[in-house]
C-alpha cells in the first residue's frame, strides 16, 4: 500500500531562484519525468530528452526501474500527453513529475484533462508532483488549493506581490522582492520558513560553479533540503 503523494507549487519571476530547489530535489530522485519547454533538464541535469512524443512514450514504457526523461515541448496538447504518460508511469512505481511553466499550458480555472487526473487521482500512487509558474494569478485553482506547500520566490511588481499575499493570507511585506530569497507556506501553518540561496557549496556534477545552499533568512544556519522538497527540522503541518 502506498502513502499519498506530495504536490509542491513554486512561484516566482524568471531568474528568481525557483528552479534551484526544484533541481536539487530532482537530483535526489531515481525516477523523474519533466515537462521541459527550454530543454534545461537535458542540458543541465543529464536527462534523456525527447521532442518526439512517440519516442518519449517508448522510452518511458521500456523503463521499469530508475530513469530521468524530459519531453521538450511547450504547447497544451503535448502537456496533456505528458501528464497522461506521467500518470501511468507513476502507477507502475512512485516517481517525481516536474511541470515547468504551467501558465503556457494550463489556465487559472479548475485543472482539466490529463493534468486534472494527475493532480487529483494520481496522488493516491505516491508521486512527487512539482509545478512552476511566474505569477500567482497564473496558477490553476486545483494546484493552488491542494498543494502540500507553496514555495514563493521573488515578485517584481506590487500588483503581483499583493495578489499572492492576499491569496496566502499574509502581509505583502513578506513577499520576496530580491533574487534568491524565498519562503515556504502551508495552509495549516502559514509561513513555515524563510531563506536565501547562495552558491558557495562545493562544485558538483550539475553545479560546476558551486552547489547551491539554502540558508535561514537572517541567520547563519544552513537548511537541509530533503528529497521531498521539505527542509529538515521544519514543521509543515
């Protein structure tokens, strides 16, 4: 019997640092599928990348153990196909499913189609589902309301900052306005941690210029990221 999965929403403008924890989580996983509009999981993380949906499906079907595969696409039809493949692969064995740039392939209403099935029914099969968007207004209601927690990075405009602050029920002064700052929020406890990213860790396979580290905001304390995206010692519920 499997436990319920987790679903994490990452919000922040381009180059705000939201992809850093996503990729650190991915490094810790053995089975990962990524919807990868920019091909970055291939270029940086060593995924096997596919632009042809049939070849992607064939590779995933043939992988019964560990593997990391990326569908390089950016259109809604390809995204729904990806979600259908991800749902079935995760039923075979728990996997991480990364969905980048959701605003281009979903809308702000209720999640629909294969995406809706993945984040509603799919959680019973213990996946780790990760979604990223640049603005809170772009998130579909299903993901926003059912996320295990929300990871919020830099917002550039007052309107966007005010929107997500109102949505989460927090002060707008909490919204990061500088690069590499973040907080994590849960519906049960509100903001559970605040932090900043630096790149002073030892260089690694995927981080030639230094591995990113997560530091508690205002403290000289490093935060340890687990393979589920939570930080050790932080109470989320």
